[in-house]
C-alpha cells in the first residue's frame, strides 16, 4: 500500500491516510459481500467484523459503536545515529492491545452499543 501510494502521490502515506484506506476497503468489501449499500445492512454487517488488511491493522474488530478496536503502538523517535535512512524514524517501544488502548464500547454511553 505505502509503495503504491508513494508512487502515485509522490509522498509516503500518513497513518490517517492508511486508516481511511482501510475503512473504505472494509466498507467496499461488505457492500460486495452483502450485495447492497443500504446503510442499516452495511452497519449490521460491519459490527463485530474482523479487520486484517495488513495496511492499517491485522487484528482489528469493528465495535458496536463503529470504532475499530486495534493494537496501538508506543513509539520513540530514533536518534540520527540509530536511523538506517530515509523514513526510518521510530523504534516501537511496546504494543498496546486494542482492549487496553480503547474505551470499552459498553462503557462509552454510545446509543449505538446494544
């Protein structure tokens, strides 16, 4: 994804751009699978759906409130001596499991949570 994005846009994608691509890809896959773009049916099909697109996440799940719960990363900026070259900016300090990184949807107060 990043290489194709850079080829077309002449710059690397941001995390937000990768996230939007992942969301749109998930939406389009659901529309194709269920054969409709009816919002209620798409929403129903997305709830609880695992997201393993290897673009943004390999362990995401769409919660009832529409938020995708996924692993987050605590990163530290590399010193110039630690960097191996262009775009090598971060050391991953640790992975934060999605259930620890995001508020439990049941505790969110969101009316969408069943």
